[in-house]
C-alpha cells in the first residue's frame, strides 16, 4: 500500500484511495488547527502548500483508482464520480492498466509449469 504515490502507473484498491482522501483532509485540517491556536500566518502558508500538494496526490491516486475500475483517469473529474471510485469493486484479473491489486483473477501461464493435467 502507498507505493509509487506520485506515479500514475498501476492500480490501487478502495482502501488506499479512501485513506489518501483522509490523509489529505487530516493534514490540511491540522495545519488550520495550528493556525487557529497560534495565530501565526506561517501556518496558513504551510496549509496552502499542503493543500496544493495534497490535490496533486489525490488526482494521481484517483487516476490509479479509475484504472482499477477499468476506466481512464479523466473520469475522476466527473462530478460525484468520487463515490463510484469509493464504492465500486475493481475489475477481476488484469486489465490494460495492470494486475488486480487484490490478486483475484490474475492469471500467469508460468504458474502451470510442472502441474499435471488429467
């Protein structure tokens, strides 16, 4: 989980996608909380930087989640499509974006070497 977070290659599961959303929201809220307590403007600047980096992080994670469903990463920009990405199950087996991260339905012919067929 959370390998190559700044690469759009591959697929991720629902859990990793939901956790990436929670991490982004928690980081921004924490920075605004620090600003509210200390009243130091520096924390607002840091919160904006964290928010912007988090947006890039979430777009990349969203593209991987769309790949897991079997769609192009551009689908994530459809309004309310995030709910589909959170609740839809992944494609079984491999698709054009890679193997199923759950391992369900992945087929490798090399695994059949040495097995008897009756």
